[in-house]
C-alpha cells in the first residue's frame, strides 16, 4: 500500500507515478528492462544487469540518452525507500515522451522507472520437485538481433507463459524459427547430456541472461564441461537433467516437460540431478558471499 517508485530522478508514491500517453515505450514498445533480485537488502549482480541494458541501448539508439544517468543509484534509492530486504527490482528505460514519431524525431529525455516489490522465494520443496514445463506454440526469430534484447516489447514471452499457466504448468520452453530450443518464457534453459552441460548459444534467438552467464562461469570452476550451440528438441527425451535460470528463480530444476499433444517426459525420475544440485549450491554460495 505504501509502495514507492523511482520516476525520472524522484522517489514518489506508486499511485502518483504517472507517465505520458505519448511515451514511446507505451506507444511503440521502445524501451528496455532488467530485473534484479535483492537478498538481505542488497541487490545481486546489479552492475552486470545494468551493463546488459547499456549493451542493448547501444543497438536501439538509447545509449546517449541514458549514459549520464546513474541507474545503479536509482535502483539503490528505490530499494531503500521501500525498506525491503528480500525484493524483486525492475529497472525500465524508454525513449520518453515524444509527440512526434520516434523515426521522425528522437524526442527529449528518456523515461526511467524503478520498482521494488517484496519477493518470497519458492519453497525449498519446489526446488526438490522441479518445474513442469511445456513447449510454446509460437517461436522466436533466430535471425533477429532484437531477440537478444530484454525489450519491453515482451509480448511473445507473456503470451506463451499465459499459455503454460492455463495448462497448469510452471514455465514454457520456446523454440526458435528453425525448430531448435531457444529459452524459457522468462528464463534460460540448460540440459545435462552425456555428463556435459548443454545450452543454446547466443545466436539461437535467446536473451543472454546474467544468471545464465554466471552459471556457465560456475560450471567452469566446478570442472563441468559446457557446450553452447544449437539444441534440438530431442534432447528433452534423452537428457539426464535439465534446469532453468534467471535472477529471480536462480537455478530451478526441470523434471517434467509436456508437449502440445499432451505427451509428457519425466526427467531423472522427477528429481533434480547431481549436476543441477551442484550448480544450485554454488550459485547460492555466491549469493551468500556477495550479499552477506
């Protein structure tokens, strides 16, 4: 009820945070976002998330508009204003208010919004039973550079997660336009195949998640071999383990996958495997060290 948000340099009550009907984010989906998790009042890997946002901003022409704005401070101030310890923070940047079309006039100042809301993690039992995922009906465009951005034009992911939720599933697996596995509806996806960690590479229509990056780094430290590349859907039936990653769920096992015909595959007897558990533990240890 007392939620406060950051809006263009000020902390204001959420019900007073108003955007223009001419905002290019609202009209054209011209914007980017990142989601960060806070533990014990400290945001985990905020710098990496902001770097990812800057990298995408260069591609869509927002870099100059946001380069002098302290986005980290905006996130810090929002978290502090809400007095939260365990939280989900979302940083959103748009091209801002512009009466003209964005390809006619670049417009003025960007819109910067930061929200911070309480987050209650999944119970440990969920990590012991894992996600039941589906296969999305729609596909991502592998050839488009925009598939690699966390833009506010997020409709494909939203619709496919709605489809999964309507079926009582936890998440969805989205294929690219060539029929290879791309990512989850709001996550990256990994498999253990022949003892090796396998994940779609960046050129397969995926958003390069920060958590994905960290898990690959942790795998290297643990001596777990990682292969990035095209991943065919057949891996679901033969893999020893599978899991999804993002900043909020961390490392979540996938123990069952259902296709659109109602056929279902159980992975590793419906339980998380050894590699998954090792990476879950390593990730949590990293969080503990950096947010203690």
